[in-house]
C-alpha cells in the first residue's frame, strides 16, 4: 500500500515513537499504553486501498463511502465508535485568480486519527510537522490533531479571502477608471468573481454548524477542555464567512455600478458624437444654400462672397465648439 | 387489477419468497412470520384500483387521497398505523434541456410497503432489483425500502444538478462570448433556466424537513439504527439544495451581467456606426463647399483643383479612420 | 334580522333538525342534547344586527369588533369561551385577470358555530350543502365545520394560483415573443401582476401559523382527532404559498429579462436604422462630389459619366446591404 | 413647572377625582386607596423639569435619560419598580406627502402612569378624553392607559399606511401613464417614497417584539386579563407592518418597471426620430443626384424632369411614412 | 515597558489610589482590599511587551493571541478566570468621508481590567477621565469600566451613523439634481459609500449577540445589577445597526434610481440632439432641391425665388422649433 499512505506514526506522550507495522497491533498497543495514539495520513486512496484501514479501525461504512468520493460537503458525523469530519481546504491560484477546493476527511476514534486528503490544498504535512514540534499540544491526542488541522484550514480561508479582497480592489479600479481600459470584459470578470466566491462559500458556510458543535464541547472523542480552542476556530470561520458574504454583496453592487457607469459613458459618447455631427451639419447646410441655382443670388456675384461664407462657416463651427465645450459635451 | 400493480412480493429474511395471492392473507402471513414484509408497487392507480389496497393495508383516507392525485409537495405524514412519504423524483430531458418532476408515494406500516408512482422518473424497478441482490439490506424490512428509494431519488437530484451545471456553463459561454451568436434569446434562455431551477427546488427544498426528521430517528415504523443512513441521504439532499440555490443565484447574476454586456455592446456599436457616419460627413461637407455657385472661387478654376480636393477628402477620411482606430472606436 | 342571517340551523347527530327559533333556547337545547350544535351563517352584519348574536353566544368584544370590520388579517384567536378564526377567501376575476379577497370569520364555541362573511368569494353555502350530505363528517360538530370551511378556502387558493400560473405563461409569451405585439405595457402588466400576487400573499401567508396551530391539536374547541385533517389543510396551504412565492420570483425575473430584452431590441433597431442611413449617405456623398463646380472634372464631360456614377452608387448601396446582411445588422 | 406638565390627575374607580397638588402626597393617597392611580402627562420636558417627577415616582435613571432625548427606538423596558415603554407615533403630512415620527414614552408603576411626548403626532389628549368617558375601562388603572395609548398609536399606523397606499397609486399612475407628464422626477419620487417607508418601518418594526411580550401577559405592572387586548393591538401592528413591507416591495418593483418603461420609451422615441430622418434623407439624396454637373444627363433637359423628380421625392417620403406607420414606428 | 502601557492605576472605592509598581503585588493588594481593582491600559503592545501582563493576570493564551493581532471580530469570550471582549470603535474621517475601524480589547477578571487598543478611534483616555470623575460609578469595579467603554463605543456608532446620514443626503442631492454637476462619478461614490457601510456593519453587527449576553446578566465577572445598563447599550447598538441597514438599503435604491435617472437624461439628450439635427436637415434638403440642374425650374428664374426659399427654410426651422418646444423635446 505504498504511495497512498503518506505517513503513519504512533505518538506517545506527544512524541513520535516506534510502533508495530501492522495497524491492528499498533492500535492494540496504543490502547494499552493509554496516553498514545496512531495517526494515519492517506492521499486519494482507492476503495481497495482504503478497505484495509477502515476495517482495522472499524470506520462506519457510510463515512468510508464519503471518504472515497471527493465533492463532499463539510460536515461532522458522530458514529458509535468514531467521529467523521469533512473539511474543504481552499487554494488560491495566483495566476488565474481562481479558487480551488480540495477535501480533507478526518476520522477520530479511541486512540487513532485517520486523515484522507483529496485534491490539492490540504496543509496536512505542514500541520504534522508543526505538531511534532509541539509535544505539549500533541499530548492531547486525536483532539489536538483535529484542532490543528481545522485551525490550519480555517486560517487559510482568511488568507484566501484577503487575496480575493485584493482582486476586488483591482476590479473596482477597472470599473471606476476614468478612462476604462477595455470594458468589454468587466461584466464577465465580475461574474467570474462571483462564481469564485460561491465556490468559496460552499467550503466555508456549511462548516459553521459543525464548528459550533465542536466549540460547544458536546462531541464524543473530543476533549472537553479543547472547547475554547474550537471556539476560536469557529470565530475565525465566522469572520471568513462574513468576509466572503461582504465580497459577494460588493460584487453585486459593483455590477450594478458598472451598469450605471456604462449608461453614463454611453450618454457621454453619444453627446460627443452628436456634437461633432452638428458641427459638420452647419457648413453642409450653408454650402447647400449657396449651391442653389437661383438666377438672382447677389452674394454669389460678390467678389468677397466665397471667402465671407467660408469665414461664416468656420465661425459657426467654432461657436458651436465653444458652446458644446462650455456645456461639457465635448 | 393488472397493469396497475407493477410488482407485488413478500420478502422473508431479505429474500423474495412465495406468498398468498390475496393481500389480506399475505399480510397476515407476513405478520405471523415476523421477519417478513409485503412490498406492493403501483403505477398511477385510479380511485377504484387503489381502494382495495388501501382498505387491506388500512391506509389513512387523507394519504390515499394524496396518493391518487399527482402534484403533491414532498412530505412525511405519520398516521396511527402507517407512515406516508411523498418524494418528487426529477428527470432531466437531454434534448429539451428541461427538468420534469414525477411523484413517488411510499406507505410504510407494520410488515408492508406500498409504493405508488406518478409520472416518469421514479427509479423504483431499479431500486427493487438492487435491493433483491442485497438480502442483508432488505432484511431490515420496510425501513430498508424507504432508505433505498429516497437514497436513489436524492442521488439522482445530484446528477441532474450536475447536468444543469453543465447547461449553465454553456449559457455563460453564450453570454460572455466576444462575438455573440444571437443574443436575441439569451434573456429568454436564462429566464427559462430559472424556471427549471424553481421547478427543481419545489422537489428538493420541502423534502429537507422530512429527511431531517427521518435522520433524527424519531419516526415510527422506521428502525432506529437506520439513523446514520437517513442522515447520509439528508446530507446529500442538503448538498443538492445548496447546489440548486447556487445555480439560481448565478443565473440572476448572469442576467445582470447580460444586461451590462448588452450596454457595453450597444455603446460599441453606436460608436462604430457614428465613426463611419462621421467619415462620410466630411467629404460631403467639402463637396458641398465646392458645389457652391460663387462667381469667384479661384480653386474651381485651377486645373489641379479637383484632384486636390479628392485627395483632401481621402486624407480626411483616412485621418479620421486612424484616429478612431487609435481610440478603439473602430 | 332577515337578510343578514343567511342560514341558521341546529344539527343533531350530523343531520339538520328542528330547533327553537330563539338562539338562547336553541343553544340551551343543543347543549342539553350533547351531540348537537347550532350553526348560524351571517353576511356583512351591522353592529346592531350582530349585537344580538354575539350576546347570546357570549362572543368576545374584540372578536366581535373584528368580525364587523372587513380587512382583517387571517388569524386564530383563542378566548376563554370561544375560538375566533379569520380566513381570507380569494376570488379570481377571469375578465380582468385580477384577484379579489373577501373575509370569512368563524366563531367556534361549546355547541355552536357562527360564520360571518364579508365581500365575495366565501364558499359557505356550498360547504354547508356538502356537509349536510355527509352526516358522518358533520357529526363531529363545530370542528368539522371549521375543517370544511378552511379546506374549501385553501383548496380554492390552489385553483386561483393555477389560474395565475396560466396568466404568467401568457405574459412570458408576450415578453419573449420574437416580434413583440406592443411592448409599451409589458412592464405595467408585470407590475400589476406583482400587485395581484402581493394581495394573494396577504391572504395566504399569515394563515400559515394558525393552520399549523390547528394541525398541532392544541387548540381548545377543536377535536384532537381532527389533527391529520388540519395537517392536510396546512400542507395544501404551504403548497399554495410556495406556489405564489415562486410566481413572485418568476415575475421579478421576467421583469429583469424584459429589461434585457428591451436592450437587445434597442440595439437591433439602432443598428438597422444606422445601416439604412449609411446606405443613403454613400450616394449623397458621391452626388456631392459630382455636384462640385470645378472647371476641370473630366468625368463630367464624359458621355457615360452619369450612368457610370449611377451604377457606382447602386453598387455601393448593394454592397453595403450585403455586408450588413451578412453581419446580421439587417 | 407650568407648560411642561400638560395634565395631571388622580383617577379613582375610573373617574377623575381631586388629589393633593404635591406628587408625593398624591401618590401616597393613590396607593392608600388601592383602586386609584395618578396620570401625569408631560410635553418635551427639560432635564430639570423632569427631575422632580422622576424622583417622586422613582423612575430608573436610564429610562429618564431616554425620556429626555428624542430619537429613541420603540421598546419595552422592565425595571424593578416601573415599566418603561417607548412608542413612535407617526403623522402623515398631506401637503408634502411625507411621514413624520414623534415619540411617546410611558412609565407605568404601582399606582401611577407618566406619559412624555416628543414632537407631534401623539394623540394623548384625545386618548385621555376618550378614556375619561369610559370609566369601566379606566377602572383597570395604568394597564388601561397603556392599552389605550398603544391602541391609538397602532390604529393610526394603519390609517397612515392607507394614505401611503393612496400615494402609491398616484405614483403608479404616473409611472405607467401612456403619455408621461414629466418623467424627470419619477425616480426621485419613488426614492423619496422609499425613504418615507423606511422611516415608517423604524417606528413599527421594533415595536413588534414589545407588543408580543405585552400580549403574552408576562410583563409586570400589566394586568393579566389585558392579554387579549394587547394581542389585538399586536395583531393590528403586524398588519400595519406587513402593509408597509408590501409597499416597500412594490416601490422596488415600480422602480424596476420605471426603468423598463424608460427603455421602451427611449426605443420608441429613437425609432420615431430615425424614421423622420430617413424621410428627409431620401429627397436630399435624389436632389444631390440631380445637382451633379454631368454634361450628359438627359433628365435635366426634359421639360417635365423637375416636376417628375419632385413627385418621386414626395412619393418616396409618403411610401416610407406608410411603411413606418404600418410597422408601428411612427 | 514605557510607551506601551498608556496608563496603569489602582482604584479603591471608586478613586485612584497609590499602588505597588509591580503588577503582581498590586493585584495581590487589590484582591486583599476587596473593593479595589487594577486598570491597565495598553496601546498596540508587541508579543514580548504583552507577555508580562498576560502572565501576571493569567490571561488565556487564545485571548492573548487575539489581543496582539488587530482585525478581530467583535466578540465576548468567557474563560475560566477572565472575560475577554473585543470591540471595534469606528472613526469618521470628515475630509475623506470615510470610516475607519480600530480595535479595543477588554480583559476582565477578579479585581482587574486590562484594555488593549489597536488603531485610532478608541476613546479610552476620555472614558477613564470621565469615570474618575464619577467615583460612585467606578466603585462598581471592572463591570463599570466595561460598561463605560462599550457605552462610549456604541454612542460613537450613532454619531458616525448620523454623519453618514448627512453624507447620504448630499449624495441624494447629487443624484436627483435637475442639472447634474458631473455624473461620471456618482455610481463610484454610491459604491464607495456602500463599502463604508459594509465596513461599519462589520463593527456593529457581530457585537449584537455579545451585548445581548451582557444584558441578560449571565456573564461571569459582570455584576448582575449592571443588567439594565448593558441592556441600554444593547438597545443603542440595535438602533445603530438598524440605522446602518437602512443606509445600506437606501444606497441600493439610490443606485437603482441613478440608473433610472441616467436613462431619463439619456433620452432627453437624445431627443434634444435629434431635434436640432432635424432642424438642420430641412434647409439642407430644400437647398438640395434648388441645387438641382434641371433646365426647366421656373422658381430659379424668378427674381424673388432666392429670398422666398430662404424665408421658407427659416419658417420651417422655426415651425419645427416650436413643435419640439411644445412637445418638451427642447
């Protein structure tokens, strides 16, 4: 089963310690010792690969099914002999300005933790490394692992939300630029942004209830004194969620403002165009008049007639130009 | 009563077993055996056809009325001696890109299940076949049937939602295409899509409360240990519902973006048209001037006057063309 | 008091039976018999007309005030010795496509029912006739009357909602017609429709809580075993309500789509107009050129000059026509 | 302290009765008598003016602060020895079509009522006069005063809402008029109306919870048997609130419809203008052609050439006119 | 640790009194005395600077982490031996018309208060000064400090909301001005305003639940008799919140009205432009006709032909001008 099990270790008193290779033996030993637990980390296992693990740890059939398929909702399930938590870590792609969600399942039971990761964005290795450097935290067993993992996931939400905030500011600059670079795509960009936000929300919003439950301290397999820690995570999650909802609302407002902006610009362009057209229409009309073939048009016979008319035309154009300028049409 | 009763069988210990043809006798036998139950499947029965069944199984008058008329809301009714559940399976029509809802009523009582199907989209035959291949599930009796049916219906919701998601992506491509194929129908398509989503929601959203109740394990005639299974269905249902609500919101946004897009395009077209009009107005004006009948217009007498004016006209047009190009108007 | 009291009868064991003319005597008799009750039906009584009735039956002062004035909200009031229910029946006027709401007050007490009707749309006579044909229902006394009345009112909601749905479909056809008949009124029609829906909602939405209370079986003067019946009414009411909310949302979407549609059409019209204008501008410009009075314009002297220019003009127009056609502008 | 205390009287058994001038003595007497209470009515007292009263009646410091400053939210505060209720009466200014809110604070304690009025719109004098004519109501003491005051305030809400409804109908007539009188201000009027509605809502919506509490009969200093009366007020308040919310929604819809209407009108105007422009362009083009200076233009030499061309021009204009008429463009 | 600790004092019986310089000693003394407490005020401490304080007072690790980083949500955390409250004071920048939020953390425990301020806008110094002048309030210890601080913060919310209201009125004047000064930025201004309001809401809205909890009197370390005071703060907070929500809604409406307004103005401008174009088109057409080169055009030979045509042109222009004026197009 190499490649799928990313890491598997026994922790005794907060420190990595040698353990029998067989899960069953290791689990028995951990349970015998009391202050020890087993942490198995897996990456996109297939049904067969996961079968062994789930049987050894006695994981519930439905949770196992969920763990094998990606695209789960964040949730917390309490079974008779284990706890199942689904988290959706979020990754921000700097180049495409998009948000991708992965999946992170955590099984917690008596003396064991199994973590299963789908897709990118799960900061499991970093979390394990950090925890191994803090034996006084890791000593609290599976609860500490669950806390550390959810804390890392939720903290990352806030970072990604901040990146989206920066993106929004770019977008705002584009929408309200005095000379818009190319407005053809603004609506598409706002819309695309809204989709990102919706995707993000699907990760954060359903997690609120499970986190509240963990923070209430009434979940089995979770230490009671971890309450304030989960409350802290829950609080950060609420903050991330409010942030995202704010983004969503601002995007709607930005779209409406873009619409209004387009209307203003359209009117400005139309008036400018019309002003120029009016300035061309006047000489054309005057020229038409002196192009008439009446026998008796004294001006036509006058030596200064032609230059005078040219001057009149130019003066009319200039006058209109000034008038339009003063009215702000040009 | 042929044609209406699609299938009727007695299950003993999870396996189809012979039973008396008469409902009453069969039911008595099933009750006597203990670990057995009767499953009657019907398709759009008339009042007379259903009367016999409802009398034999002691179904409640109001539930029977509901079972005979289609267009019910999804619901869960607990009567003294039976449980009545209405589900609304959804079918996606690939050609028309539309969603059709059927009805699926399930009566559950002591040692019997009656399923009544209206319209298309009820995966009952497939569910029965699958259950008959899993005797260890079917052994749990009517509860297992209810679980299998609702699981199948809800899983199909998610599939249909995914199809709608694909449709949405097509629509988005249409809305934000640089050269729109034919925008005359985009608003109509978005609106039609919204209607589909509303129809879909009418099937999924009222089912949330009944599913939660089944997942809470407090419903009579439903085995307590089926709780996690119904919780799983409830969870999938919530996911389908969130999905659909997301679709709905995105469609609203798409409509708003389409409106903004139309504004941008309108402005672009208007400026393009005006630019060409301006380019035609200049030579017309110049020609007007030299069409005047003044006696003293020296240019007219000049041998090179005509070609020079033609060159001026062409140069003016070219100059304007370049100016407009550089400003992005053409 | 003739004309106001529409009908007044004593029911014994589910059947109309002779009773003393005086309310007081009749009520005493009904109470003495036990299985009997008095049903008084009134139509828009004045204060004086109602005074006698309310005193005899000991109706609460506040309920009496409500019963005398129309424009009440649907509600359920429990007083010490009577129950007061306000329903708002809805009538659909086929010609005007409008919805009108009436009022229907029901007082229920120990052995009596008083129904007061304001405006049109109260199906009381029909309900009484139907109930008198079902003695086994009417035997349940005032509770049966309340159920029958509310069932009739709520069922009518669903019918009216279906009529509005049909109206919506007409409206949709108008909004999305390829050649709109006369769009000047579409927005007004959608708005007017929204008002109808709001009016309708004022009748259905406040009734939800009272119906839930009746369905919970905790209301005095209402038989406990009527619970599933009121639950059924409550369920239909919820359905009607969801229907109407769906209508409301669709109307908002239709208005937005209409706006988008208008934008598309405006752009289409503008481009078409501009295309024709461009086609007229070209010959005008060419004619202007050959109308210039230069001495040396060789084309003017040529015998084929004129027909050649005409051909050029026609060719330019035709060319533009084709170009515009191919771009979908014409 | 003249001018601030509008009225101050002792009521014994529902009737105004003589009382010592000093509050303290009067209060002692009222408490001694048992069935008596003191009602002090004040109008915009200053801090000093109110100090005496608040000390005598032992009013809570915070409530006193609130009573001195206007712009409070409607609320109900229960203190150890008094009850403090803030109501916001609403006045409709017929000329300006605006809504103004005042403030009305009621302190209720053992054997006393203090009412403080800020701004216009508090119907206190009328309420007192009416109550003094109904000793059987006033006999219930402070509770009766609180009921009468809140009933008067809430009933006035419904009247004002009806006036706003009438205003809305005027506005609708303006929005959907076939020939709009002057649409320049329609958006401003709708917006101004929305502000009125928001102002109104600030008065009614926060009062819902306090009224529900009074209707639940669990508030100290309020007689238990006044429950149905406060329930009635609460019910009317809910109705007023629903009314206002309906207005708000309709105004949003009216604004959207106005937008759509503007679009339709804009398109109509544009097509009309363009049609007339097209009708002028055709003779201009024809005239241009016959203004060309070709030597060989046989039509020019023809005696009927000129009238024939005039006829052609007129015919073209007429033909276009008919075409446009038939297409509904003119 | 100078510069970070803004002020540190022992209060005995509501009055500043000398205390040992060392926290630990001071705290011991305060606890020994009973009616005394220590108040330490800090400004943006670093981790090291805060470490000493947090260790001495036994502050919870998570609260300490929060106190060190700005950008927290308003909240109330109850730990075993202390209470942690985060407030977000809001400052209005008059020049930029923007809203800035700071942070204010309050730790309350047995006989001590620690306040930590981040950013501007925390009125701590003023609160301390005012409290020191009211020994009868300060006597209530840490609870009084928490009340005074939250009261000051919330009262400032209402002031800032009033300033925003004034800004809104300016904006409204701009949106609905008959001659708009420069509409190019109106949408941007409304949008920017909405952002301010969102920022503001992030400060006020999450504080509602903590304030309600404080007002319920069930929070440890907070005196029970402070209930009405916190209820008062809670009430003001609710008012501020409703105010802000009202602003937000009005801004959405203003944006929609601006859009409608733009449409009206666009139409007005377009008609005006077209009217002038039409007035120029008529003389051009007439001149074109008399510029035709027909041999037989009797008018051309007439001595009064030219002036007559000029008069006709002028008359046509004047007539059109009047017509357009009367129709409100000019």
